[in-house]
């Protein structure tokens, strides 16, 4: 966790530029570059990648960029620049995939509630657009009585809340670090004793999975827990493949 490697430095600079730009431009930046639900009118294909360079606030980007430097640099030294870039974006895109898949499940559950009382798919889409506007303006929206409030709430949240941040790619890097340096002891601000990477990183992923399944967030709200899990999963699969082939397989670039 010493010298910052070149690719990590470039990624960090791009993230900072995007963050400063989004603070100056405001909501328009998030409209175009955050990852929106696939059925949302703001969704664009490039958001699958661009959302990785957007962040929701200073502490969000601070923690992600610290982790990128601390854990990404040794991983880049192990993998090399080209493979590290494939790994970084692969984990980030994998995170977006699982996040979108879970959101689509929530969307479908909520949509079924409306379809069962006679709404058409077009009317469901109209309701979502109006609910998103109302929620953004007042924090509230109305829906027909008798529907499952949790299902409707999850549907609206999945539709109206965009995802931002490099966290999915960072979780992939964390998994790679745990696989390559399992016995390195990590010192955490909120834990007074060192914890080996092979215990800390799986524990962190389990906490995210717990929060994603139960809805009880240990680290606060507005966290895309399944994006973290997705980044970790795709990071594990890539590192497992490369470790198994001792980093000698060049077919991925």
C-alpha cells in the first residue's frame, strides 16, 4: 500500500474531474451519467460505465479513492496495466448488472400489483413517471389503496433512484486483494485491532448481502448493496480464473 501505480493514478484523476464537474453542473450531470433503471426515460447505454466515475458526495468519493489507491495499486502491480483495467471495469460493469437485475425484480413485483387490479403496462409506466416526479418534489406520492406498500415502494425506488460510484469496482479490487494477500492485517478506524484481509473482506461482503436482503443498512441509507455484492462476485470470478491459470492466459486482451 505504498506507491500509487500509473493506471490507478489516471482512474483517480478521472474520478476527481467527474466529481468536480458534477458539483459545478448539478443535476444535469447525474441525469446523463448516473446509472438509471433501464425503463427510466433517462437511461442511456453509456451509463453502465459512466456511473463508475460519478459520486454522491465528498465522503463517498474520498473513501472510494482511498480504497482505489490502497488496494488497487498492489493489484495493478500483480496484474499489469491492461489486465488491471479489464478487471476494474469488469467488476464495475458486473456490479451494474446485478444491481439492475435486482432492481428489475423489484420493479416487476410492484408492476404485478398494478396489473392485477387492471392497470395496463403503459399506465404503470405513467404512474412511475408521476411518482418519481412527486417523490423528487415532495418526498411523497400516492397510489391505489389495497396494494402492497413495500412492493410499490421498492418499485418506485428502483425506478427513480440512480446509482453512482466506483464502489462496485472497488469491491472487486477488495476481493482480489483478499485472494492475493490474505494474511495482510488491515487497521480500521472503527475497529481497534488489526484484522486479516481474508476475514475482513468476506465479512464486509456478508454485511452488504445481509443489508441488501433484509433492507436493514448497517452503514446508512442510499447504498446500493447488491452493486457491492455484484462487484465482489465478478471480481472473484476473474481473479479465480487468472490465479488458476497463473496469470499466463492472454486471451482477455
